[in-house]
C-alpha cells in the first residue's frame, strides 16, 4: 500500500486532483479538508466525509511536527521565541518568531505587533559558513515541502503564533533544497490555504547560483531575495563562506544584477559584522563597490552573535556605529538589525544545537569548529 501523502506539501489543486484519483470524492470536500489542514492544522475526514474517511486516511496524512520546547527572550521590540520542532524521524529543527514593528489599529485599540517567522529548510547545512552554528553540523537531510510548510502550520496550531512575514533564514540553505522549497512556496501562497502573498516572503541565500536561477524562473515579481554577503573581496569571502569558491563575487554580482523582475526591487544584503574579520573602512568601500551596479539594495547590518564555538567576539556599540557611518558615507541604505534572541541561541547564525550535531557524527562527538584556515 502506498504511503499517505502529506497534504501540507501540496497546493489545493494538486490535492484535489490526487483526491479525485485516490478517493473519488468531489472537489468540495477536498477544498474543505485542504483549508482545515493549511489554516487550522487539522485533518479530520471523519467530520467532513465520514463514509470515505478510511480512504482519505489511507491516501493522505497531515505531517505535523512535534513542539519539543519553546525558549523566549525579551528585547526592545518584544519577545523573540525559538521553537524547537521534532520531525517524524527524530531530528530537531528550529524556527524563530521575531517581533517586528508595531502597527497602529484603526480606532482606539492598542497597536498590534507584527511577527516574522524564520523558517528552516534543511536539517543542518552543507555550506559550512565559518561563523554559523548550523554550518558546523553538515547536511543531515533536506526537509520535505510538507515539513517546511508544517513549521508554519505547527506554530499556528500549537502555539497560536500568527506570522505576518516568512523568511527562509533558519537552518539550512533554502536554495540548496529547491526541490522542496519551490513546492513549499506554492503551498504557502495558495489562495485556498495559508494565502501568504509573495511580498511577505523572503528567501535568503549564501549565494547559491543554481538556486537563484530556479527562483528567478518562478517569475514571481514580488518575492523578496536577500543575500548573505559578509565578505566583499574573494579572499575574505571564500574563507568565511566556502560557496564563494564555486561562485566568486564577480559572478555573484552578475547573477544578482540579473535577478530583479520588478522596477522597485530592493535586494537585501546581509552583513554579519565580525570584529577582526570584516569590520574595516576597506570592507565598507568594497561592499559599496559590490552593490553599486544593482538597482537598489538595503544593507542589513547584523552584529555577530558568538555561538558555542565563537569565531570572534560580538562587536561593541561603537564599532557598529562606526561601520554604519562608513557605509552611509559610501551612500548605502543601511538598517541595523537589532540583535534578537542572542541568549536563547536564536539569533542569526546561531541555529543548530549541540545535541543534534553530536547525533550527526559517528561516536557522538561534537562537531568540530570550522577553522578560518579551512575556508
Ligand atoms: S549561514 Fe546559512 S548557508 Fe551558511 S552554513 Fe549557516 S545555514 Fe548554511
């Protein structure tokens, strides 16, 4: 007997077609079951179609993740929360709810806080960025489309989180897993399901050339892309981010200049400021030279968060302000990312836990620290 298919990895149309074949049921019931699965995180054919429920159950399943724990940290914008979620085969992935701006309500009500949910795309990651906790795990496995979508369904149903925006910046390089990412994007934006609009979704990449091409081929003009740059000369970037050896900066720059599909597209450029590595005046000049040919770019400055095996220390406030000043002198639009979640290891580059890394390695040894010289 075939394994039941995870509803969360399908679009409503795919689900209706599969249901017609497997259950022989009209699209009305399929539409209702799809809506309930994607919006409410439940699959209860016994209520909607009691007579055919065993056939629905034989053909489909709802691939929920199990909430292992939630850790929270208060900050100037509100609570940052990291949810550790277990997959069916016992791996743990992490997604993080990040507080964003307060949105005024009509009338006299309190302003409403919006949240972004940072999603994982893989268990571990093979890109081996030197500053990243997840990168030290290596790639354990790709997530399925259903598991990517299930992160949203699970935190909504189990924790009551209602993310406004989604960003693929959790565990894994999303564009290294386009086979699951792209079906997941279709499911997340399905009008009969979760209905995220394209502009509410950002895919962040280390510079995966084939993945960027696959994303561009979608033709979604309002989808956001951001790049983790972190080094704007090849020697430095290759040490920090080995992907740079496959796609050096000149090639990456060409690909990114070619990406925009709408007039007001603004590329997100993430720069994790690491004292002693990429925090000089020269770095600021090189960043400006890299982004200059692009139509518009917004530089997100992320202060380095020391993890379990710190590459360096966190930058001081003075160092951050000085670097931002240099970037502005270069004429760049800069936004400082407020460090959220550092104490709960939920900040950028900190996802990926030690237990999981130990699981990955024969004999349960903890993962080694990636040495800069390895780069
Ligand atoms: S920064 Fe992103 S791409 Fe690099 S190792 Fe970490 S998860 Fe992978």
